[in-house]
């Protein structure tokens, strides 16, 4: 019996739905769906969370194909597993943008970027002895800034072009 089949058996013996199982582990529901359908194999992180939430299962019984899950998997209402904190937000969790990510703030940042693009360079005036001979650069080889893109974590972006 492979690991995906053992996870499916564990879900049945604990009398949980796939969604409830994913919620107990603190992983996205789609991850369990992909594991059960055979699309993906369980990651080490998923295996560790299973062992943490269901301490009655031994790692050897879960991981080795020649071992079967013990009879201790019968659902026990009195024993509640320790909840595992999710390290990444679920697809279904509402994420509110921070003030710097809010669409209202795109304009001031764009103004700051544009003002920095137009700011003259502050340089000290060299004395005639310090001025090296500048090489002649043809205009077509000079690099100029065409545009600046700023990407935000919510999938939006702002664009600035020098004037």
C-alpha cells in the first residue's frame, strides 16, 4: 500500500472528509485532493503534519509500503489532535491589503519614482586637473531608462516613464 492509499485509509478510518482532514493538518484543501487523485505525491511537510496531528501513527507504518496502518486508527472522539498552525494562508482565507499595497497608494509611489527619475545628479565640480578625457560615445549606444515597473504582492503593478 503506497502513501497516498494510506492517507485515504486514514481519512476513512478517522471518519473525516478530505476537506476536514486538510483543515486539521493546516494545509490547502487542493493539496489533499491532488494527493488522493494521484496527481501529486505527499510532500515531507504533509507527512510531518500527519505524524504531528495523529501521534498514534508511527512514521514507519505510514512511510514503508510493506507495513500497514495499525488498528489504532479507529476514530476516538475523546482524543482531539493538536491543531497545527498553517504557515501559509489558505486559498480561501481573506487577505486584506496593507496600506502600502492599497490601490489608493499607487499614485503617490508613482509620483515619488517619477520625481526621482527627474532629479539631477548631485556631483562635485572637479578641478581641471581631475577631469579625465571622456570617451566619445555614439548616441545609439547610450542607455536610457524607458520605464520602471513596480509589482505588488496582490498582483497589481504601477508603471512610470521618464518625461
